[in-house]
């Protein structure tokens, strides 16, 4: 057998390259789910710069052209995957007549979210500039999520639990800020009992 006729041995994938899934005929929601899972896996392992259309297509077992057809751009895909994960992992509890319990539930949900590799990676991603398109959509998304916390504080004012001169934004910043900062800057998650004490200490300053 000549050298040209010998079967070529398969070379191992370069170290650090995305793990390639076998090509599948995924369509609709099954395809989107596989793609979003691949995005979150790459984001968690490599950060936002490690999420590429080529890498996601290989990891999800879909064609790269399908990603562009369904999502348009890497930034749009990254945003949709991150917001979809956050929608499922960050629980929003109905507002009750107990402002303390509502704020405690909000912070407990945030702590649980940050204790997942995906949630921690999404929060750290918010500290870097991905692209103007992504940054605009991400900022709008988190403003929308924080609106629920603002409504909790406003309800506390309306029901007479909090002083009338309470600034809802400052209260929410005082609660959410330390938890997010510790995760984004120090890669630490505030213990849940500490988060509950944080709620109590902040509320002491604004209770009616």
C-alpha cells in the first residue's frame, strides 16, 4: 500500500478547543435549548471572550450558519442565553404586606443565583464591556429585574411600614449592592444569614 493509500489517522483536537458535539438535526426549541446550554457552559468555563459562534456551534452540534440565522450576532446570542438562564434561576416572589419578608426573599433568591456557576459568571460579565449592543440590552434587563425590588419598597411605604421619606432606590442599592460587589469583585458569595442581617440593618434606618 502506498503512502497516499494509507488511511489518515485522526489528529486529536488542539488543547483548549471547544468540545465538539456530534452533528444533530435539532430544530425549534430543542435547538435553542442545546445552544443556550452550550453558551452557558462556555461562559462559565472561559468567560465572555470564550463564547464564539464557532465554539457554540461545535459544542451544541449545530451549524454555525444556523446560529446567525436565528440570533443574528454573537452578542445577541450571549444576551438571550444569559437572560433566559436568569429568568429561570432568579425567582420573583409575589409582593405581600410584609416588606421585611419580601426583601429577605429577594436577597435569598439572589444569593442562591450567585451560588450557581452560571449566575456568578453572568454577574462578572456585567463588569466588562462586551459590546455596545450587549451592554444596552443587559443594562435594560437588570433595571427591569430591580424594578420588582423597588416595588417592594414602595409597597412598604404605601402600607405604612416604612417612613414616607424613604428613597426606594437607595434602599435597594444598599441591599443589592454589597451582595453583587462581593461576587463581582472578590468572587465570593455572601452567606445567606449575613444577607438576612443586611436586610434587618438597612430596614432599621427606614422603618416607620
